[in-house]
């Protein structure tokens, strides 16, 4: 049995939170949550690849992050639903940074008003592709790379409160998005169990209603019901998510895998 660590031998918490020298990928980094994580990881010293289909935005944020945090940041174009693009993205990051250590697999989208029980199959497939297939592809390609390199690593997937509960709304209710996000929770556990033997940790975060680009176009009444159903009676901010993802990706979380962290202001208490 390992011996119990004495107080004088405890590793410094600040040191284990440090990301200096680490190479990171954040997908969906042109969006609110992704760019917040990219900034958090950069502040802790990591070089960051900002991956998105919206490359112009990603480039703008990469330039800002480089300037502010004095690390390397690069925008990489990739549609995470396309296997060949995910392969090319992983290769491009390795070429640019030399390796990969940590990944926030975060790209996702909600349906534009048509995600209810009458959703047509094509729309279902499109939403599933973005929210679940893309997560799988990024997880698998990164894990295969880390295994081939015989190095450990850590991944955090963005799930959602919608993976835990069906959001209460007036009228119709989403069907595909929650099904996909529930899938992300179990994808995380399955991949965590399977790739643990290669020193890879995989966890998820489940944001509640965080004020970000994803809410563009949602009617005011729906936004009000989101805050009303939350124990804290407010939306989350982009300041309240990046640090949680960074913690799970850091060496402070070396005994955490297959877990989900709700960042939801208590939404799922009820
Ligand atoms: P956002 O719309 O600001 O960002 C999402 C980003 O993903 C966008 O930049 C978009 O271009 C990118 N993206 C979409 N499809 C892509 C694809 N196929 N390939 C590559 N990039 C793609 O939204 P956000 O709030 O930052 O969302 C980030 C993640 O958080 C998503 O997975 C979302 O489902 C999840 N989430 C958000 C909330 C919230 O309230 N904001 C709550 C729960 C979960």
C-alpha cells in the first residue's frame, strides 16, 4: 500500500494549477464558453489552439489571447462533425505546438426553434452530428494520438443541464439537444473508462443557462423562464466557467475521471 503523505510532502496547489508548457485545444472557441476557457488556460500558461468553423472570430480571439497572456495562440479551422477535418485539425495542432496535452471539446449548438417532438429527421441528424458525433470524433482522435505518443492527457467535454433534465419551457420542449447532451455524459464515462489505462482523464462540465452567443434569437420570455427556474435566479456569466474547465484539465484533478461538474446556479436541484 502507498504510504500516507505527510503535510510537509503535500504538493503545492498553485504549482499543480499551473499550465506552463502545456499545449491545449479548445473547440467552439469562437463562442462564449470556448473563448473563456481558451483565455483561462492561456492565463495559466498554456499555448492554445482555438478551433471553430468561424475562423475569422477565432483568429481575432487568438490574437487577443497572445497579446494579453504572452503565450502562443492559433486559430484552426475545423468542422468537428467531419472526421477528415478533425484528423487534419489534430495534425495541424501537433505541427504548430509539437504536441497536445489538454483539450476542451466544447463545440455545440441548439436547434433554431424546431427542436421539439415533431423535429424532422434531417434536423435531428444535424443536431446530433454537432453535439454528439463531433464530441466523439474529437475525443477519439485526441485519445488515439495520446496513446500513440505514450503520454497522458486530459479532456473535458461540454455537456449541459439539458443532459440531466429537460428544461422547463412554455409550450413545446426540446428533444434532440437534451438527448445529444445526455449522450455526451455517457460518452465521457465510456471513454474515461476505456482510455484510463493510457493515462488519459476525461470529464465533462454541464453548464446551466450561461449568457453567451448560443442564446442569440431566443425570445425574452424564454430567457425569463430560464432565470426563474434557477435556484440562483440569474444566468451564469462567462467568468464562471473557464476556471472550472481549467481545474478539471489541471494536475489538481488527477483523481477525477468520468465525472460531470454542474455549473448551473443550482438549476438541477429541483
Ligand atoms: P456559442 O454559440 O457562443 O459557441 C458555440 C461555438 O461552437 C460557436 O463558435 C460555433 O461556431 C461552434 N460550432 C458549432 N458547430 C461547430 C462545428 N460543427 N464545428 C466546429 N465548431 C462549431 O455557444 P456557447 O454557449 O459558448 O456553447 C458552447 C458549448 O456549451 C456548447 O456545446 C453548448 O451546447 C454548451 N452549453 C451552453 C450553454 C449556455 O447556456 N451557453 C448551456 C449548456 C451547454
